[in-house]
C-alpha cells in the first residue's frame, strides 16, 4: 500500500475466471495421445472424430489434432483455439475421468459449428451429462 492511499483507492482483485483451460486438463505427449487413439473407442460426425478412454483421474484431459490436409499453421492454430473455447464452455457437462482427443478434418470451421459438433460427439460417446437435443 502506498503512503496516503486509502483501501478504497486500491484496485479490485481480479474475479475468478470459470472458463480457464488449466495445464492439468491438457493431454500432452505423443505416447499419451497414442494410447487414446489405440483405445479404439471413438465416435464421429461430419468433419470431426472424438477418441476417448478412462484415465483414472478426477478430471478430464483433452488434446486437439488435425488431419494432414488441414490447411496451414495459421488455420490449424485458429481451429485449435476454437476447439479449446468449445471445450471450456462444455467442460462442466462432461463426465470426469476421461482422456479425449478431438480429430478435426477440413471443413466449416466457425465457433458455432465447432461447439455444436463437439456437443454432439460428447452425447454420442455417452460422456455428456446433458441429453442430446
């Protein structure tokens, strides 16, 4: 506190961000991702496929990957950001304790379609607490 500064003049603390994507929820490493792919449990719809398996943890972990023909680095990074945002908004609906890998193929890539596609995949896999509409 600066001399002469009153508590009312201090900046308010930052509110807790409920839509963060913490490191513990990221599935990292080639071996971990390969285990999910080799688990042979997957669902698909249109231009995306969701691979999943139980991980024995109290939280979910997720990775985003793309087909070989998915544009350049700029397009892949944008698609990855859209996927992360969709996950952040849907993670409270996902049953805990799973590793997820979302494989995305080229196609319509805006946030609303990604969000809807991801929600459908979770419902088909039986990982969503919410029923499919």
